[in-house]
C-alpha cells in the first residue's frame, strides 16, 4: 500500500479523493482567501502530476480544462497522484485581473518567500505545498487581454523527459523555450520537476476548441506517464512544429487594423499579415512579415498605435526561444525593450 500524501496539513490516503481550501491571507475586511485544491491519490504507484490554472487571474480557459479533467470517470483507476489547482491567483480571478492586488505578476514572483510580499508568499506557498509534492506539472495559460494565442506548448526541450511529454501533449506547435526568471517553470526545474506550459485562447474568454485540446493534451500526458491503466484510442499522433525562434510584426502607423491572416497561418517573409489605415480607410499601410513562419499570436483589438506588437510568428530555425520574448504585456511594472526591438516585454 502506498503512503498517504500530505498537502497543507491535509492527509490524503491511497484510494481517496479530497477537495479542500489552502489558506493564503485575509482580505482587508478579514474575509479569508483560500486556494482550492483537489487531490486524487491512487492506490497504485505512479507519478504525481499537478495541473494548475489561473496563475494569471484573468486566464480562465484553464479553469474549465481542470473542471472537465476532474470529471473523467477514468480517474477512478488512476496510477499515481493527480493534484488539481484550478485557480492559483484567486485575488486576480475574482477581480478579473492578471495581477495580484499590489499589481505584481505571480508568474514573475517565484520562488517567493514566506515573509515577502503577497505575490511572494503565494508563490512560496504553491511551490512548497504543490510542486514539492509533485514529480511533473502542467501549467495552463491563455494570451493576455485582447490577444489570442494559437494552441501551443512551451517547454525546455533540452531536457529529455520534458521533450517526451511536450510531444505527447498533442499540440500542433511546441516551442523550445528557455526559462523566464521568476516563473513557476524556472523554480520547478530547480526542484527537478519538469513543467509544460499550455497556451491557448484569450484572457477573460472561453474558447471551446482550445479547451477541448487542453483536456485531450493533459490526458495524453497522463497516458505517456502511465497514470491511466489503458492507452486510449484517439486521433492519430500529431508531429508538432518545433519552434526555436520567434519574432513580432509591429504596427507601421497608428490607425485601424484589418487582419489578413488567422491564427495558425503559414506565412512567407514580406507577405501581408494585415493592413493599418486611418479612420477613412485612406493612407493604408501593409503590415509585413519579417520572416517565414507560423502565426501563433495576434491582437484582437483593431485600434492600434504605431509600434504596437500585432502578430507573433515562430520559426523552426534557431536553437531556443528566449522566454522573455514570447509575451507582449498590456502594461504594468518593469517594462523594457528587448535587444532586437521585437517586443515589449516584462523585466
């Protein structure tokens, strides 16, 4: 018989499924704030996988993915342990914000500290209670507000175990991404817990196909880890595009954007990604692709200023994408221009 698992003072015995709330800190009104956790601790030995969502509080697709995953009747025969955390940043979730109340980004606050800021304390809590009890992890994300991401997995493919699981997920695009300082993925790697990041859809929106692919992807990873008793019959195995470099196309002028391409489109260097014109439709300027590649991100807000990052492209050439160049923020703290003037990124 396996040993029980203990998380935040709760003991979950083999064969048990338990839902509970992990205390964080109180609001200024003395209202307790807690992080919801559900654990299935199988009777058979196996990996301990955590699946987390809403580290950025406005990224809600992952919450639905976790809900559908935990409703799977096949989990009754689970080998190993599944730890589900549908809402990590509960403060941002209830306020429909990416950030914590102090405007800090939780995914730039790891490993955190039990005596630091609110973000630091929450990061430390998640790392010591969830990651420390896991052997593998999947972290669910979306694009930022007004920005959509094509379904993609981000992982460090230089690590064999991570590469195996990233390809098993079944996304059409896998980005070989380095670690971002202060991120969950970086801190988990120091604990030798490989973590995949699944990115799809837009903040504050449910995207049905992205959610369905996310559920399938998590199950595929569980299959690859041997956590489910029998291999499921499903769609043919996907050979993903392995992306090793990326670039952004920016607005050549201010105005109203009209898209010429959709998410997932293959484009050639110099081809039209869209057009920006003044309110009368005059002075129209083409937004050109700077390289051959695939569109994995774009803005959904057609009102743009000169210099805004509009389209995100990935290429299979290169070695590894700098994780700091993958996301374009909508504002916030510690902004900086990257060396190649490709995208505005968080420091």
